[in-house]
């Protein structure tokens, strides 16, 4: 039942083609260990939580532009996901992946 839901969500996510939505490579099952995993490209920039940890000071100057780029990218990606009828339900800094250039 839970695995069926994961496959349904994976199929839905695979239909979303957007620069701010991580591409799904596949789903891996290890039935003997009762484990599964979602395979996505490596996020060279880490997570938004990592970024926030490095930028603890008030964001001003050039850092403000970078923060706005991330915020707008998240909003754009969520809009694309919602247009496909998908609700994230767990959007938090640890779940926002960043590319090497800081694009979410």
C-alpha cells in the first residue's frame, strides 16, 4: 500500500518538467530488506538548510539577490508541481535541494 503510493507519486512527479523541480531518475526497491528509495540527481549545492546555516547574518546586499533567487525558484517549482495536481506536504529547508549554482 505504501509502496503503491510512492510509485503513484513518482509517476506524477516524472510528468513535471520544470527547471525548479528535481528530476526523478527512478524508484529502487529492496524487498528482502523492506526498503525503497527515490533516486534523484546529486544536489551539488546541498539543501536550503545548509545554505541558511552558512548565511546566519541578516541578508543584505548581494546576498539578498541570492536569497530572492532561491525564494522565487521555490515558488515557481511549487506552482509547477501544483499545476500537475501534486501537493508536496513536507516543504521545509531540508527538502529543498540546490544545484551547484544555487538554483533550487
